[in-house]
C-alpha cells in the first residue's frame, strides 16, 4: 500500500501542471520602414536628453562624458569642452538627428 500513497503527490502535481494554460511567445514584429515603427506617443524632454546622450556616446571623435545635455520644450542645450571643432560639429549634428529635437543650442560647447 505504501507504493500507492507515494504516487499520490506525483499524480497531484501532474494534474496541477495539466491545468496550467500553455504559454506562447509572439514573434517580434517584422521590421518595416521607419514610419511603421515610429510611435504616435509624444516625445518628452527626458526621452530626448537620453537619446542625445546615447547618440553622443556612440559618435566617433566626440568625448561624450565632457558634454552636458539638457532639454526644455524640445530645445537641446549642449555645454562642455571637446578636443576639436570637428568634435563640436559632430556633437551638434548627432543631437539634431534625434526625433523631437526642435533646436540645438551649442553656444556653451567649445573646442579646446
């Protein structure tokens, strides 16, 4: 009789798992053109600042840690010091390329 009672917990566990619905994972949406992927949600100043900082961090020749980025009503202000005028121009261009940026004020961003 001991064998039958030891199977009881196993049978209960099997019944429990059988009643749990299966989980399926949807495939990510297919990559379409940029218009299909763009959200209709408004872009916030915080989002713009984050995106500008990320873009600066991946822009060759730009020392992103030496640039302060603030955004107010879509106007991005860059301040700091870069090694060259080319780095300053690259930083401005990177910021201008971010969705939601209305203007870039780089008057506080200088070359050494």
